[in-house]
C-alpha cells in the first residue's frame, strides 16, 4: 500500500466513532457526530423506554426555584439549532416552540417572577403574569420553551440513511474495545452497563410515571401547564401528565401509587371531564449530584461515557455531544463538573 493510502486509512480510522445505546442520549450523540462529519457505528438493541416516556421539554429554568440553570442560553441555542437541522434533513416535524404556564401560588412567587423578568435572560423567557379564569390560577408565562416529540424523534433517527452511518442491533461488552475505535456508552441507568472504573453509586436513578388522558374541555391547549405536575398537549385532545419521582422499586412497571398521585395532582389543577388512556413508567438515568456524566473513562484509551442527564437530556445532550466530540478528536477541555473523574471508585 502506498504511503498516501496509509495516511488516508489512518485519518479515516481516527474519524470513526462507535455509539452504544438507542435512547435520547445515544440518538442525539449519533446524529451530532454524523452532522459533524464523523463516520458513525451505532449499536442499539431493545426499546428505549425512559426516552419514550420522557416529557421532551427543553426548558432553561428550574421552575421550583425560578432559577436559570447553568449555561441555560448555550443549551437552548444549541438544542434548537440541532433539532431544526435534523427536521430539515429528514423532512419530518418533531420539535416545536411553545409557552409554558407556571402556576404562581403566592405573592412571593409573583414578586420573584417580576424581579427576575428584568434580568437579561428573564427579558427573553419570563413573560406576562395573568389569571386564568377557568383554572382560577395565576400563571406566569415562560416563553420560547422547546418540546420534542420523543417518539417521532427516535423513529426518525432510527430511519436515518447516510453512507457514514452504520446502524447495528448488537449488545456491547468490554472486549469490543480491542479494535481501538472511539466508543461512547449511552446506555442508561443500570449498574451492569456502567463503564468500568466508575462506582455504581454514581447513579441515583429515579423512576418516573406518566399518564395520557383525553379531554375535549381542558382549558390550556396552546402550551404546557406546570404546577405540581406538568400537563402537555399532544394534539387531538390528548394530554401527557407527569411526572412522579421515586428512588426505590426501580422497574418499568406502572404502579397504583403513581397513578393515584398523578390523578390527585391533576384534579387539584382542574375539575373537568377527562378519560384515562394509558399509564406508563420508566427509570431516569440521574446521577448522585444531578449533573451529567460526560467524558473519557479513566484507564481506557478509547472508552467514554455520555449519560446521566436525567430529565434534561433533550436540552443538554445536543451541546454536550458536540463538546465531547471536540474533546475526543481535538483535545479541547470539557466542563469539570461533568467529568467521570468525580465518581472514580476508591
């Protein structure tokens, strides 16, 4: 083989990446790698239940504290650009911007909203306060919130066609690192799929349950209602309501306790007619400190992890995937707060 061919082969092998996992994190990472010009080998298997149950809301604000998350604007801009790019590439629609109506229960919450609405980020996102007569509630309107239809998105990514993408149905194990291809694990919460060297207690997974209802009379149709639970319009008079958080009984089976909680919280918000359609459950891959787990796994030269975003994967994964790609192939630094080093087994 001529020297020029060896160089071409070396460059091509350096630009390959293997993505393990077909949920939101893995799908977003695979698509970002593809869009960035890498050759992607994407290994998936099974049904990504937590991603299908996810609300899909891309929101820059921690609503309980009315506090913007760290790097909120960067995350919002990157996620919006990524989903619109993929929509244009595929001709499918799965992402939209809509308002979120947050219930303000006290004068203190109303005052806090008004003060924070005068900040640079607040001017963009924190909108008007008004009373909804049908709900008899004071609502703060959060503007420019994104909503990803996760079921359609996952379907679209699985159907993506490109000469640079090879989709494989196969489980991964440690021996697959022998070919030295850069490998990124995006496998969710279960301890038996954690990257080697990271302590099992890195994850603090939380089970979440949602219900789907049908109602022709629910008064909020143009946006998301949030107050104790979220009520998300799906179209055709269908609404997703969630979610619960429990840290025991970690399985993907809907529970009577979860159903009772969701119905009770929803009926606190509204007393009108509705019909229960379905009840779903899954486990979120949240970390102990509730921060993402992104970066190279120590002691493995071609193994990284991209995980732990919990309910914020729709918002955070598009930007963090670009930053991980730049870290792996260009040597740039990752934010230290997401590093796997913080969870090294002692």
